C-alpha cells in the first residue's frame, strides 16, 4: 500500500483543493493545517511525499523539514511558497527538500518535482542585469526572517524597522528581479 502524500498548508481552502486534486489524479493525499497535526499525521502515515508550505501561520515551514526526514528519511519534500526568495530556496534544499516552487503552482509541477531525481536546477544562466534595490531588499528581509525562524517582531528588531512597516513589505508580492 502506498502512503498518501501529506499536504501541509495552513490555508484550509488551498489545502483541501490540493488534497482533492491529487486524489482525483490517482495520488491519494491527506491534509494538515498546523505543525502539531502535520507531525502527528507524518508519524501515522509515514508519507513518501510531502508538500510543505513555507509560511505556516507565521512560523517557518523550513523548521519541519528535519523533523519530517527524521520520521521518514526517504520522504521527498516539495516546499511551496507565495513569497519565493533565493535565500529560502537554498535553505530548503540544504535542509533536505527536493524542490522549491512558488505559488501559484500547477499540480503537474508538484508531481514533476516528486519525480525529478536531479533536484532543483541551480545551473541557470546568470543575468547581465544586477538585481534592483527593491529586490535586494526583499531578499535581505527574507534572509533575516528565516534567521529569526519566521518571527516578525524579532526580524523587525534585527532590521531596525517598525513591525508594521515590515508586515506591509511582507504582504506585498516579491519584486521582480
């Protein structure tokens, strides 16, 4: 019996839609909306595949990667995020994720990520254009946010920025390169 794919995302609607879509395509799936539920389900199901949201109700989903791999070392983890950054992508892969995808994402991309044994494609051609100041700021904020394990208050203090200003910047979509 193949264990179901575990979907860990704090957005109940997105979670339910992804579970239903994968199941309809012949890939049984179960959903968890918080860390405690995710770890409990991982212990019970021993999933071979996990779709993990980067931001779980204000905390970093990256912290779950080592825990999930301790439960099942053969587990293939795909990290999804609405706020993609180079820093968190590299961190996710270093921790053991097989792929890092930005939302919105097609189900085909998730399934392909599970099948891809080559891992993320970091051999991309370098751009001749430098990153914009806004994009550099976004990357820096993401790095500091990750260092503070998703804690907004601690990140604001580290950046010497008002918490509301940081929240406003984080609520915007990432700036193009």
